[in-house]
C-alpha cells in the first residue's frame, strides 16, 4: 500500500514538474503593451492585460466589488484568512461555522460528505457541491453522491449561495450551492507542517512560478497526512493538485487543473453500541473494515473576453473516483451477548468506480435592451456519468478477493440550459428573472443477470425570479421565489429493473432577506420556505410499480448573521439558524420531523488581532435531532439491524485557536478544540457515531 502511494506521489510531482517547466521566463509578450486608440476610432473592445494571469474558473459569487450585492439570495463566504485562524480539519468542519449548515460527521476528517442546508436532512443530498465551479459529487443522477469530499488543505475560499440566485446551477440546488475554490500558489514556495492529537501528522507544500510579465503561471499544492484517528479510525491521505494558466493575446485565457487524491481509512458504517457509548468507550467498533478511495480529475478552463460587454467562460472536465469498501459481517446474537459488535469471517466488498465527462459554458452579456441597464447570462451544461458497481464475497483467508455476485453499471446523460437577466430599473431596484431547463436519461445494466437493462428519462422546467432593493447606502433588501428539484437516483427510478415513471422531487422555494453595514456593525437576516410537493415514497396504487411521487414535506425558518467590531483589534460575530418547521406533510410519518434537521444551529466567535497575533474563541451549538423518519426517541440498546433511529441530544463545543506571524515569512499556529471535552453524538447509522474529544494541533508555516 505504501509503495503504491509513493508511486502516486512521484507521478503527480512529475506531472507538476512538467507543467512548471512549461513556464518560460520570456512570456511577457503574451501581455500586450497598453494601446491608446486614435480619437476618431471607437473604444477598444478589451482593456490591455495589466494583471497577472488568473485561472478562469466559474465562481458562484465572485470577488469583484459589488458581487455580493448583485445576488438575489443569501451569501456567505469563508476566506483563506478565516480558515487559517479557525483551523478546520475538514470542509464540513469549516461549513458548520456558517448559517444554515448542519453536518453529520462520521469521523473527524469528513472523508464522505454529510451536510444539510436549511432544515434539509444532512443524510440526503439536496444541495449542490462544486469545486471551482465543477460538480464533485460522484453520482449526481445515478446516486451515491456522498463518496467524495474535497480536502480542506486544497481550499482557499468557500462560497455558499442560497435562494433564487442558485438557479444558475444544477441539479439538486434545493438547499443551495456550495463552491470550494482551490488555492492558486503564489510565486515561490510555502511549506507547512502540523501535528496533533490522535497521532495526526501532516506536511503540505505550495509552490508556484510566473513568467516575467505575469502572462503565464504554474503551481502545485501537495499534502501528505496520516493519523491514528479519534477512536482508532486511522487514515493515510495524499492530495496533489497542479494548476497552470496562460494569456493568449489580449482576449483569451487558458487554464488547466489536474488533481490526484488517495485515502485509505479504517472507518465503517458501524458505531458504538449503546452500553459502550455510555461507558465512555473510545475504541474503533469495526477495526477490520476499510474505506479505500482514490480520485483523479482534470479541468480545462477557457475565457474569451469578446468585448468590454461580453465574456464567454467554459470549462471541460473529467473525473474518475474509485471507492472500495470492505466490511465484515456481524454475528448479531453474539454481539448482543458481548455488548459490542462481534464479527464473522465473512467479508463483503462494495466496490464502485465513477466516471464523469462534462462541459459548462456561460456567456455573460451587458446590454441596454429596452433602454434599461441589464446583465444577462446564457448557459449550457452537459455531462455523462457512469458507475461500475461490484459486490465481492470474500473471507479472512482470501482477503479482498472472491466471487463477484452482483455487477451492475449505472449511467446517466444530462443537458441543461439556463437564461438569467438582471434588469436595473433604477439606482436602487433591480429585478432578475430566470429559467432553467434540465433534461436527463438514466440507465441500468445488470451484468450478473444476463445484461438485463432498464431506463427512464425526465425533463424539468425551473422558473424563478429574484430582486434587490437598496433601502439606503448601507442596507439592501433582497428576495426571490423559484422552483428547485432533486432527481430520483437510478436505484430508485429503476427499482426492480422497472421504470417507476417518477418525476423529480420538486420544491417551491421562497426567501426574503436584508443585509448591510452600519458603522462597526454588519448584519444579514433572511426568512425562507421550501415546500416539497412530490417527494418519492415507497408504494404505488399501480401494483406493477413500487415507488411514487406522493410525499410532501415543508421546511421554513430564519437565519441571522451579525458582526460587531468592539474596539480596534477585537470583534464579536455570530449566527443563528432557527428552523421551527421541517416536517412530513403526508404518509405514515405525517407531522414527524425530518431526520438530521435540528431546530437550532448557532455559532459565536470572539476574535482578537494585535500586531502579529491573532486568536479566536469559537462556540458551536447544535440542537437535538432525530435519526430516522419515525422520530424514535430511544436509541437502540442492542445490536439492531438497519439504520438506527433515536433522538440525539443537543451539544455545545468550544474551540480556541491562535496564529503568530513571527516574521514576514514564518507563522506558528495552533488550536485546542472541544475545550470542555464534551462527549456528544454526531450521528446514528449502525451504531452511535461519537464526536472527537478534547484535542489539539500545533504547526508552522514557512515561506521560502
């Protein structure tokens, strides 16, 4: 295993070295000198290139002045500076600091993704995850979309967009859109190392180079980390990302990103039994189960600045994810007698690989149709994804080899179009109508059943409208209404190898909010409502079908984020999410609360910054939540089968972090998390998932 990992590192570094070697020192000619057109000619179409080349990725919100104020939905951003002081160990650890985000962690590094937005279950995927504007969930349509979660080490900025503005993306944007923007290394080298509790060790390198005029660049971000893990859930991880960009003349920019990720983790779906949890057990409940992942991906980015009013941005992408999950069967009777999981010698490998090819192209056009200042976006996106799913029956004496008794291939093709037009009626008021059309085909082929096939297709028409209104120079009102959808996965839409004739799950979403700044005070407040009318449920009046669009749920609540600069260098910030309604409206569970949707989520942070020192004391609160649709209150006390239910108590965690900029090139940082050593439940599956106890980390970052 270590030899394979070493080869992976060497391969990625070789690719990076090749990219860096392609940046010659004499590419200044790609940045043309400023030109002043003669007075009698019209203005130049495109301004001369005066800034270093930037990779032309798709940003959900953007960084230009006023980009947030153009959004008709709620916006939250975590910057690199925020993350350097918060010291999140995973993307989920970072996201839970933001309003409306609930994370259901299965282990501290969040190898798989489990987040829910605004009362949507953290156990389901109804929000879109992007990396540099590209979908990263492995199965958007075919299912199993939790199996990859970008490593926080490669991320420099996180954008979270909710409300009607998220209609520009898809599919599955009911809760909103999360976009992880990756690092682009500066010139030179930056080396960082950290160590901490649970045997955590990590080394990271950021290296970059630019041409003399800044018209070309290349860089790499590489991380190797390993740890014994809380509760002995150890892992070893390699994450390498290489980037390069190039100006071609005054109007064209090309970029490429290659990434390789590999992680061998000693984790399982199984958690502690109830008596183990109450006794304070800290051992791995499934010590021989392994979750093995590797992923390769390539993004090719292009930007064409057609004129000072029109820009075309495109990205073509490919990714391959392999996930082998080896789990030992349990002896339920022996487990009940022993008060812990007792395993047999039967080993099952649920091994899957996912491929995706796609293209996303957007034309942004400023125009004055009908005499009004307007900005339009026309977009088209298409992708094909495929999953190869094998179930291997093995045993301890023939570890990870055996009979493939289930082999199926799921695939899906998707094409989407969208048009949005922001119309500025006055200096204060702007209206943004838009529409999105998504059409997709889903297919399944079972190789172990004489290549039996089944297929289905669907088309979704998604209108929306949003607006912004400046109340005064420091406050803005925003809101919108739109239709969102989440497709039924292949396993549901083609249950029993029969087209279940399902439509996508649809939700009518409304939002109204206000944001602004007044002196030392920043604020944002929003109310929201998501009304599902046709969620997929088991059962159908047609005896030939097993599924139907008969479910209804309702989610509504409010979010509030506040920030106040108390004195120079001392600031207080916080946010609260209140979701009083997140319930089933029909069926056997009518009136019950949606699982993994706490009524209250809250964060409070006290930040101190003086000279080279910056510190933060952060509190995070998650309210009580249920583990299943029946709202079972008592957590099972025996080795129950299936997915566990139960009411998970509320908890509050306190973290302290600090960073000292010793010199212009050297920084020392550290964190102490879960200060009170709270023992808390993060989730239920086949047992109890326990959150990490008190832990620390310390590290150093050196620019070379």
